[in-house]
């Protein structure tokens, strides 16, 4: 079933109002419906079936998804040694059917968003090629999986799914939010002077993290995963929890891993620049993960080596 999300679109009455900040978008703008695509019926069916559903899962996935799921298993160190039996069934055997179904759900959702991006391009929309965007998203997800495995506090496949989902809603917002232009919003956000979600909310009344969280919940994905996706730009989640200050929640841990992965995947030539989100949350993220600055540098060196060798961790 398709769900709709109300989105307040800011329409300042004058340039002066916009420069001064004016009223919140919800008070001054119109309301636009943002349709969330429905999850495949097969996904809920697979969740309710016994492990014998493996053959149905294999049949349900298209060839690119099968290949990506297999690559996920191998890159996460779950595949057979030496690349033997590098089949889809071997990948699912490595994950376990339930974890494979969960990852399938994530891949299917991201696939929907990629299809929307292609739809935007096909319609002659004002967006550049998405190839670099998806390549960066996949690279960051792989780094997240490596960090999770190296840290040991969260499963690598969940971290991979988190990395894939974080920016998945950007394509949906690019397609639907045209006045004001979401492309202009991204251009401003990419300057790094303000958190991207702050820029998005100031112009559209909603941000890609919230939309992605709603998408993940709508598709029945892990609630902790969805919560982390929804707060992956929120440094406040990294502050200690009074109830369990020494035991990070799944949300805190994934957000911390995500911020570190974001920093590690910045192009080397741009790492000297101070980015507002790393300034606000970088030290807290390292604290949550129990890492020193030297640990971070050592892990960054390892990640760089893995990238040079082809990204297999």
C-alpha cells in the first residue's frame, strides 16, 4: 500500500522575508503530498515463511539484485573462501535466510529509489548524472560495513543496509520537490556550512533523513535501522544515554559509524576542510566507538588500502 507524506513547501513573499528567515515553511507555504512507494508484497510473504523460502527468494530477485546480494556476502567476509561456490544460494546460506530477506528489502527499496532517479533523468529533469551519487553511496556503505566488522558492536550487513538507506530518499525528493528546487537545496547543502537536514527543512519543511526513515518503516525494515537512518545527521543522538551511558544503543552506534564513514570517504584533497557535521559530532562519534584519534588514523589507512585493493574487506 502506498503511503503519503505531507511536506510543507516554503514560499516566502519576498526576497527580504527569505533572507530574514521569515516564518517556518509550515506556516507560510503550501502543502505538497510526497508519495512513498509501496513495498513488494513478496517481501512480507517471505518474512512470514519458513527457511524453505530460499528458492522463492532467489526467484523473486532480479539478476542485478542477486549479484549485489552475493557481492555483499563476499565483501563482508561471509562468502566461501577463495571465491568457491560464489552463487546466490551460497550468499544466502552465509547470511541466513532471515538476514538475507532483510537485506533484500533494503536492496529493493534502494532499487526503487534508483529507478525514480532514472525516471527523473528520462523526463528531462534538471539533475546531473546519478552515477557518482550512487557510487559514493555504495562506497560509504562498504566502509560502514568494514567499520562495523572491525568495531564488533553491530552486524556488518545491518551497517551496510544503513549506509545504503541513508541518502536513498534524495532521489524521491529530487523527483517530487521542484518548487522550490531541491537541486538548489542540495547545492547549498553541499557547501557544508550548515547540516544538510537544516538546509532541507528551511526550504521544504522536511528532510531526506525523515523521508528515508518513513520509507524504511513503511517497508517493514528493522526499527533500530530505521531510527538510525532518520537521525544520521543528528549529532545530539551521540550524547551519552543516562540509562546506559556505557552501552550505546543501535541508533547511537550506527550514527557514530556513519559519521566516521562519511569522514573517511571524503576525497583526500578535501579532508583539510572543516565540515560542520564533523566539527559538531566527530569527537562524540569517536567516543561512542571507543576510538582515539590514532585509532581513527590507523583505520583510515586500512580503509584506504582496502579501497586500493578493490574494496573487499
